[in-house]
């Protein structure tokens, strides 16, 4: 096996695929939170689909494992190599960064997996088009990773997850064969929808090298409302009202609890709080349109009769400032709970009509277990996705206590028909949860797919399953 690695290194050096750690903006051996650390025998960075295929063919022949990495911004350690899987290589897609073509009539764009989300968005903006995947790390994440994890974000309410924004994929399989599925078709009912096998598979079934993405007309009008509520049920009622009457404009409905707002204003002096009073619940609502429209008046009409404090604006600078509040929520928790690396995180989703019960019941159970726990919840309320974060005023919890906190949260999620992973995926951090909470039939089907497409378990081993 040592000889095989030496041969692969020589091939990579000759072809220009061999990379060094210093070539990267972030540490390729650790995850974004610094919770997982690993090492691979080689770090490869090919610049074409054919090069990826060549690497995969060789690794398949020599039984060398491959960890695929995009921008390394994931939260579950899915792109971090695990030391026990040696011999293995880390395959970075950062050099597959070309925009291959754009079709303005079809409203689509063909891009390589190493393009950053911001690169794509900036390019289509020059064509008066819009790609609506909304992530705070757009300048750092790569579209291949977004596809592999089926990333969510702030615009899911209107446009869906990443999976809903894809027309076709190009994928290198475990044995080096290339699946050429870059169709730009809006209708294609010729057999199984193969692209959806790979979207959300976290690099365990194939290496996504390119994609055809859906585009939309450029956004011409935006307006935001920032609202403080005394009662959570009022926020849900407002969401229902907006969906009923303004669905074609409703692009975001973000939520955070009052203590989250306090964490932000205490941690960042540049954040302005426009509210005269403090509230236990806040939402940030965005209406947007692909044509010129007075959305500020529309929001005023929709919110005028409510029993809440409302601030409304379509001023671009104010819109940016209010979105900065939302963007700073996780950053504030990193400061407040720095001794435990920004708290114990739970990326969950629930049916909307069960969220109020979940918030009440889970908080009661957690405080009954440990009265000093701090709970700070924010998330994408419009699509039922909450980031249920728990911290402590003092030292870190013992491992047994962390496990019990996690069990309390996820038991309540399951009881109310929710999911323990809404948008961040499984990676290595949630493999045990998948075994614990997933439907046995679903697990069996996943294993059959893995065994069929990657029988030697070479692609991203010890992740997901």
C-alpha cells in the first residue's frame, strides 16, 4: 500500500494535483468548529472532472479511501478525514472553479463544484439573474459542498433547499466512471431521478464535480419587518396570514428568542437595537419581488393591526443592518459560551403546529434536569427549522450530562414528529443519532445504495452510515 501511495503522489506531482496545507485558507485537517481533527496520507487538488476520475480509478484499484472536501464549512465533521481510515487521501475540489455556461432563456447556469456560492451569485447578478441559496458563509462555501449536504439557509421558505434548485449533475463514481447528467431540462421523466441520490449524500456515494442550477429573475424590490412579540403563538399566526395572502413575496421568516438578542447586543457594540422594549420573541420577515414594487406599504398593510412592536424598512442600508443581527446570533453564542465552543447545538425541524409545545416541554425537562442551563433558540421558523442551542453559565458539562441533554432534546423532537437533522446533515457527529432515530427500512435502503455504488467503502468512510 505504501508503494501505491508513492505512485499516486508521483502521478499527482506530475499532473499538478498535489497540494500542500499552506495552499488552503482554512485548515483542511479540522472542521470549522475545531471539534474534529484528522490527517490523510495525501492532499490532492485536481482541476478537472477527468482528473478526479483518474484519481478515483487509481484509488479504486488500490483500495485507497477518499475524503471529499469543498469549502470545509460544514458543521458535522463530514469533510474531515478520520485517522483510523488510513490509507486515505483528501480530495479537495477547490480548483474545479469554472462557470461553464449560462442559459438566460432557460434560466440556468452550469458550474463546477469548486465555485463558491458568492462567485455564482455575483456572476448571475451581472446578468440580472438571481440564485436564491442564502447562506451566511457564501464567500467560503463551495457549491459542491452545498449540493452534497443539501444545504438550507434563509430562503428555503420560498425557493426550497439546494436540491430544489438543481436541474442536473455531473458525478464521478467510486470506480472512476463519470455520470454525465448535466441536463438543462425542466421535464425529464426517463427513469429514476439519479441526481437526488447524490444530493445530500455527503460525498459517500459519488464526487459531485459540476451542476446545472436553476436561476430566477434578479430581485428588484425588498422590504424587511423586524417584530417583537410577547407571545410565540402570535408569530405563528402571522406566518400563516402572510402565507395565505402574500406567499408570492414571502422569502424569509426568521426567528430568535429574546436572550439571543441580548447576547448579540451585549457582544457587538455596532449592532443597533431599534426596539423600545424587550420581548421574549422576535421575527425578521422579508418580502421580495422580481419587479419594482412598494413592498414597504404591503408590509405595513399586513402588519398594521397586530399586537406587537414593528419596524419596517426597504432602505438597503437598514435591510443590511437588520440581517446583520441575524448573522451575528451564532457569533454571539461563540463569545458568550466560548468555553464550550458556542454551546451544545441541535439542528432540528418540527411541524409548525408542534413548535410551541416543543419549546415549552423541552425547556421544562432540561431545567428539571439542570436548572442552570441556558437555552437560546433561533432559526428559520418559516420552514420549521430551529437551531436549539444550550449553554452553561460556568464550566463545560460532563460528557454524561451532554449526552443526557441531547437525549432530552431529541426525544422531544421525535415525540412531536420532527427531525434531529434539519439542514446540517449527518457527517461523523450524528451517525449514532441516525442509527437511533431513523426508520429501520430507511437505514436498510441507505446501506443497499452505499453497497451498490461504493462496495469497497472508499468514499468518505465512517460518515453518515
